[in-house]
C-alpha cells in the first residue's frame, strides 16, 4: 500500500510531538483533537446522521423547540454580548438560537471557534448567506487561545456555547479542570451553555459508539491515515481494529484501536513497536447523571440556572452563570 509522504518542511511539529508522546508512553494513546481533518469532519457528519447516534437528534430537538427559552435567558441582562461557540462544527444546531436572537434585534456578535480551519472557512462562507444580518468572526485555533482572543476583541459580556456533549470528550478530572479554566476567562454573570449526554440504557450508549455500519470505526482509523499523510508514518491500517466499551457505573464510554499483530510502525524518524492485541486509547465519551452536572458547576465556579431537556430526557443543555 503506497503512502503519500508529506515534505519535512510541512510537518506540524505540535501534531508530531503529541503523536510521539502518546505512542511512546507505557499505555499508548492518541489525542482525539486530531480526529478532525477534512476527512474526519466528513466522517463525523456521517456519525451524527447515524440511527444509533441519538445525541444529535436529542440536542437538535432542544435547540429547535426551546431556542426562545434559551434566548430569554441570554438577553435577560439586556446588554450587548459576544456569543462564543466552542467547537462550532457546521452550526446546524446553534443556527436555531442565532435566528431567535436575530429576530429580537439584540446587539450581539457570533464568534465560532473550531480547531479545524476547514470548518471555520465553511461557516464564514455559508452563514452570511443564511443569516445576512448576523455579525460574526470565525476564530480558528485552540479553545482557550481563541477565548483569550475573543476577550481581547471586546469587553462586552460573554455567552459561551459548549454543546454536542463535547465536555464528554474529557474524563471527569479533565472536565473539572476545563470548566475551571473557562471560568477564569469569564466575568461574573457571564453565561456558559453546556451540553451533557445523560446516563441511560448501557446497550443504547454502546451502540452509538460501535455502530453496525462501522462509521465510528472509520472515524478512529482515519487518524492513522492522517498520521501517515502528514507525519511521514507508515501505519498499515488493516492491522488495527476498533473496540468500544461502556461502564454504566462510572459513565465512561471509551474507544480503542487494537493492534492485530506484532508490528513496527515508523512515525517521523521514530520507530514504534506494537505487540499483538496491544491497544491505543483513542477517546472517552463521558456520560453524566443530572445531579453530577450541577456538582460540576458548583466545583468550578458556576451557578446552575436552568436545564433544558429533549422529550426523552436523553440529553441536557445546562445554563450556568459565572459566580
């Protein structure tokens, strides 16, 4: 199998360092933040359309049916604000909130943040045609670097959107650290609107991350393709398979890639040895009981204000105020 080699001058050194650090560790891992190249973005769109992936429809229902309620909570302060969306994606959910806010003629600027330059360029091209009165500026980069940039752009109050259960991509300790760090970037009474996937039947949760069509598998495997393409690696992707597991006690749903054979893989100038059946930890999708979301708010400097649920209570968008 031929592999397209990236010229050495084009290698993303941060990506290379993160990959090598993860693969040379005693317990191998890869960072899920690198899933989202152009192909990864496309596969994730397919995941969100899967029958098993209930999360998309659950949160979409909240945004479609309760955007007026959410707007009420946001505009209650009456002052102009910046609406900052972390991990904006294609904005198919947040567009309902944007339309509701625009209909009220409130003074706000939409600042979508995404690590994918492809996502931001698409938003900057498509949203102005759908919402011609929208004031927006796309921010491509790391969440915290871009939130700092947003704070430098204006001193208006901030409303942060962190939806899609993206908080679930962290274990509970990481989630606490993340929320505490977000709080440090906000002023008292700023808002955080944060989506949580709630604990439910374990079989239903596991099926969402181990779908029958193998789309989630291809999403994980695509990271190996990306490493081959961008980091002068030679993964034989057929030598790895996807494995998912869910623990209903802790709420942790985890994905792994399993080495199907004893093998050597070159990444950049390094050689990585994989034992047969050795795993690479890929990502976590943490699920929460509702009281656990309130506890997370309290631990990290926020005050729970409201909970918006879909009809089946699969999902919650929690509204927190910076205390």
